[in-house]
C-alpha cells in the first residue's frame, strides 16, 4: 500500500502511523537537482525503502532512538547530527550517556533500542552547528539550533519552500519532554519563545500533529504546548506545600506520565524532569531543599 504523503515543492512528507505518534515518526525527503536528503529516519523509514533509495545524506535534527531507525538502510549516505548530540549516534556508549538513566535501566535499554528501533552506531556521523547550510540544487537546508529536548536539538528549514521540520517540538498534548541527561528545561523555555517568531510557511513535527500550514494554528498549538510546563510546575508546587516531599516521593506521584504509569524508563525520566523543575524553582527562590525534602516557600510580601 502506498504511504500517505504530502508534497511542498521539492519536499515530501511521508506520514508514520497515527501522524507519527511515538514510537513511529514522520519522514521527510528533500530532492534537489544535485542531492537527495532525508531528515531523521523513524520506524516508518523501514516501509519507505524505495523512497529513501539513492539518498546522498541523512540529516538528524537531534538524536534519540526513534530518529535513527532507518540509518541501516543508508550505509553509503553521509550522516549529520548536531554537534552536541553526535556522540550518541557514533556509539552505543554515547547513546547511553545521552540518556543518563540508572545503570539497570540502561542495561535494559540496549536490547530495546537495537531490537525495536534497529539502532546501529554510525561512527562516521559528522557534527554540525546551528547556521549550517546544505545546498541541494534548487533547495537548501538550514539548521537552526533550538535546544531543550536535547542540547543539540535543531530545526531543519528547507528554503525556498519554507518547510520547517521542528522535530520533537511536537506540539502534542503531552507537552515538552526534557527528561534525559541531554535535556534542559531553561533551554526549552527559550526555544519555545524563539520558535514562535521563526519565519516559515509549513511546520512539520516528528510526532503527533504532523503538518501545520497556518501560522495562527501553529501559534495556538505552540502556546498550549508551552503551557504544559507551567501546569507541571504548579502541580509540583502544590504537592510541596506544607511538609514538602522527597525526590522519590515526587517521582512516585508522577508529573510527566499518568499516575501509576510504569515503563522501562518512566521513573528515570520523571526523576530528571522533576530535578530540572526543582533547580529552576530554587533559583527563583520559590522552593528550598531542607534535610532531603523539597519545600515550597511562601511568596515574599
């Protein structure tokens, strides 16, 4: 069956299952007169071998297991990833450091990302910095550093089509994800302010929303996505009222995933997410740490 797809000039978007809902993703292919490039390679890439054939380059907006699933199909293509993320693509050890989870979680992650996501290290992967441009002939790709989800996370803007592949700024109801060692909450906040003003005509997410073609809709989705950070923060502050909570009590409560939800890396991601918020709230003077417990501080005045 032919893959569902939409074209914008030299850019073709192939939809993953359920608009690329994790663990799948949406695949972009840009065909210039001189070069053919693919953005990331989600699970859906393995159903698009004909469409990916002959690709000269694979450019990753960031590195996570669900964005590397089809690189094994492109052994001869040049592979690029953000400088801050490229070590995670070059080796399994780099990928594990990227996550930074507890040792027992990482041990279980290795077969998971190999067997379920076809991860194969690419020691030949080249790093790129924000502002890098690839000329394809008739189109060009411009990397715009938009960190937070990972330190290297970048938007890939195709010009002159104005198609912005915004990756895991996925505008989902789940909200921003910053639960790995390579994530940073404050960077994500800054990114969400900057990306609203980025010039584009079409916005394509790795997951969930897929394609947005109207700026008004994009801005509305972005504001709702950004507001999930505030909602988590308010929920944490409410939980810290009174005697406060230990980190493990906060992890058990769940602020990122549904209460009671279990999964391979759920507790690790909750722990890292909560730590990011506690660092921010303590820097603002809204939370203090007292004898191993985080306590909400009353507003001054």
